[in-house]
C-alpha cells in the first residue's frame, strides 16, 4: 500500500462513510432499552438529535471549533500562547470544501457531533420532550462539543500539552456522556423507578434482540471513527489502518466478555443489556488508544472497560439514584475516561509522566468544565422551555402523548398504574 498522505486521506474518507453505522447502532440500543410505549418516540429523538446537531454545528459549531492548524483565538499565560477557540466564520462561510484533509476533517466532525448528541437521548428516555431535546442538542453542538473538541485536537491548548485522543473518546463520548448525566439529574427519574424508600425497581427494555443487533451494527461504525480519527488527528500512516481496526475489534469483544463474566459471577446469570453496554464501552475506550497500543493491550483495556461498566451502572442507580435506561452515562463517560487514561499507561505514547499528566488534565477538564457548563446551560434552558414531559405523558407513554401513535399498534399495552392496583 502506498505510504503517501493522499493514500491516508483516501482511507480516512472511506472510513468516515462507515460512521453512520455507529449512529444507527446507538439508535437501536437506545430504543431497545426503552419500554414499548416510548419506542417510536425514542427512535425519533435519536433521528432529530442527529439532524439538529448537524445543523447547529454547520451554523455555529464549526466556527467555534475551527480548523486544526489554522489561526484561532489565544490567551497568554506563562509566556506562552494557548489556543482556546477557533476563528472561522459561521455557516462555513469562506471555507473551501475540497479534497484536503481539512475538508475531510470537517465531514468527520459532522458525524462526531451527531453521535455525541444521541448519547443523552438514551439516558433521558421516556421523559424528555422532543422540542426540549432539539434545543438542548443545539447547545451541545454549537458550544460544548466544538469547544472541547478544539481544545483536544489540532493546536488546541490540551493538544499543546500533549493530550492524545484521535478517535474522540473524550470529545465525542465524553461530552455526550456528561451531557447525559446532566440531563438525567435535571429530568429526574422515571415515574415508579424508585420506591419512596429510594430502592430502584426494575424497568427492563422491551427488546433485547434490537439492543444486541445495535451492538453489532456499531462495530463497522467504530472502525470508521477510529481509523478516520487516527489519520486526521493522530498522524497515522496508511500501513497502520489494519492494526487500528484489529485493536478496535479486540477491545469491543473483550469488553463484552468481561461484562458477561462479571454479571455471571455477581448475579448467577449473564445480563444481556449490561453485556451489550460492555461491548459499546470497549469500542468507546478504543477510540482513544487504538492507534497506540498492541493487540494484547487492546484486549486488556477492553476487558477492564467491561468490568468497570457493570459496577458503574450499579453505582449510579443504587448509590447516586440516577435513572439511566440505556446505561449511556456509564458506557460513554466511564468508557471514554478509561480509554483516555489508558493512553497514558499503555502503548508507544504511554510510560512517560508527561503523557500521563496530559491525559489527566484532559479528564479533569471534562469533569471541571464540560459537566458544569452543560448542566448550567440545560438548567437555564429548563427555565424557559421545560424539558420533562407532562405526568400524563409518562402514564400513557410518550409515543401516544407526543406522536399520537405507538410503535407497536397491534400490541395491547397497559399503563403502569394498571399493574399497581
């Protein structure tokens, strides 16, 4: 294979065409983990979130993120200029869409921001109004996502420190995951999720087959994300794309098997939804380090991700009283943070104190900036546009209340108060 920049750019472009599989897979997972009476609404939320994210990024987000390597807004500290925001125009004005790496990188970001926007949908299932979801997504795509993505890639200040995350475990999954946590806090738990004593009750998703199919669908999508990100933001060489794909696969399968093993040991039987979450968590973790690690290290990183997810889901629900139907907070936040940290521990970038510290600074920035800012923005939005559906919508299901029709009209479904009599 030719080892030229043109060959690498061609590989990145073809890989980007695979990323819609990740969007479709995540939509299936979010929907399958909903109950039947909110399934169509959940799928529509995924579709509209992806669309609004693309439009908001086109209008504003591109200008905030800018183009890697091009002049942006800087501040002076410690006798050094630090790049903190892009300097491009709104609506892509003045930007020449051609076959350059910058243009291919912009295309990648449209899919990246759409994926980030779909993460909060699963965590806010069955209680998020469609209009409010669109407004919240616009804030994420126009400000939170592009600003942190600018910091973490190209010449942003985190990248200047040496922070490495070419596939977006932090700036795609991290921003989406922390937004999901903020929304879960703001919206509160679903009706009946917790007893008056605070004990969680089981509200299983309606279709495990759809969930597992969604997991399989995400694999080619993550091949696209990791390979394209490695070439566009990690300086990968054309000969490395096979190792990136292999590391992605190994991280995903080992993470799923880790979740299967842990749930088997803890609960006596494997848990399908938690194992599916483990699969996605391994793929998320691989986004940061697939370029930098050996296959054996990818297996270890993925396995640890699968174990962490099981305990994270339990911690959020039992201890923190967070209702996350799709497990997206644990999958994308914990999986993403672990992947970022693993870059500083394993592989050719790991082993140095400077790299490890740079990764820690990136994690601290997600915790110290992204979470508080996205919570504040959505809290303010909630003052003018209430985000939670009405109580009647929760009783009859968001499909009927917001869409006027159910996902499975031939099925007879009962409201939960029918079972509580």
